[in-house]
C-alpha cells in the first residue's frame, strides 16, 4: 500500500486499490494515538486533500495499535496552562483545534469511524463529528475532560446530545465514567458493535464499499442535507433540499441510474 498523502502522526492509504475507500489512520500507537499539535495542524489538511480527490468516495477513520485515541496529548494542556499568553490567544488556539475537528463535517465525503480499544476525551470529540460510527464490544469510551478540571471544548458537548440525547450526554459528561462498546450501541453513539477487530474491519469495508457504489453526487448531497437540517426547522430543511435537488435532478448521474435500472446493470457514475 503506497501512501499518496503523507502527514506526521497520520497514515493515509487506499487498502484495496481502486475501491474509492481511503483510510485515515491515527498513527501514534506508542502514545495510544494521543492528539498532538501536529494532528491539529495536519488532520484538516489531509481531509481537505481527500475531499478534493475525485478518486476518493468514502473515508474510514481508524487507528494503529491497541487503542483508537486516548485524547489530547497532555503536553498540549501542560504548555497551554503554563504559557503566559493572554486569554484571547488561548481562545484562538482552542477555536483552531475545534476547526480541525469540524473539518470532518466540512469534508463532503462521508467519514466512517472504526473504533477499537480506548476512545477517550478528544477521541469522543472526533468520532461525534464523523458521519457513521462502529466499534468492537471491547471498546471503551469516556468524556474524560471533567476529570482534568475542564469542560470538553472540541465538540463533544455540542454534538453528543444530538446523538445520544440530552440527558444521556449530561450524565456521561458530568461523571466522566467509562462505558463499553455495547452500551455505546444502546445509547446510539455507534450504529453497530462487533465481537472482534477483524469483524469490525470487514464490516466497515463492506459498508464503505456499499456507500462508495452510490452516486457520489447523491452521497455528498445527502450528507450535506442531514448536517444542515440539524440547525433548521422541518420546513426550512425541506426548502433547502428542494433547492439542492432542483439543480441536481438535472445531473447525468440521475439519467445513468434510471438507464442502468432499466438495463439491469450496475450504474457507472461520474466522479466529483
């Protein structure tokens, strides 16, 4: 597997050639994939590059080693706490880190989080910004920031309530308790849970390839409408998708989809 994109602390590969499924792998296994300064600099650049690559249909976010992510590298917190910079400077630093996580939603291509081992603190921030989450039953989750005398500030407190419900999010965030992959499924944080990492890897690839076989234009539009509709009323959301589809109903992909069904063959869609 040749790496087309190279960034510190990340490995980016297309494991199956010409599948359209690209993996962004957190690659600091010796530090349990703790999020470094490099991560917050290069992660959004990597997602932007994949977003603009017409050969990328789906992105899988996974991790090397025994754990998905142990949270933000404590060296970042230590340097921020001891640094004599102003409160406004620190605020700008936090907002830049927030933007690196929001890059997952800004990316037009769907992102599937494949989670094993520990997913702690900043790891929760990341996976809640992904479009689909799947895990092993032995995965462990925790909104850990309260134990570091902090309020989670990279997106968990904003996105988690929309996924698991306000009451569940409040309890998890205030206690910082650890919960299992099976409980994550019960809460709705993940859509599926698997007995082993091997089973998880196979299921994630199957799902990614299934999504990748659809019209890229339709997949991108569906992600866009779902994310946008979180902040809109039903009427506003309906108006938004009507406007979107009024342009896209004229696409070559629609014609190809209808023709392929009539001819009982697989459609061949245009790349973005």
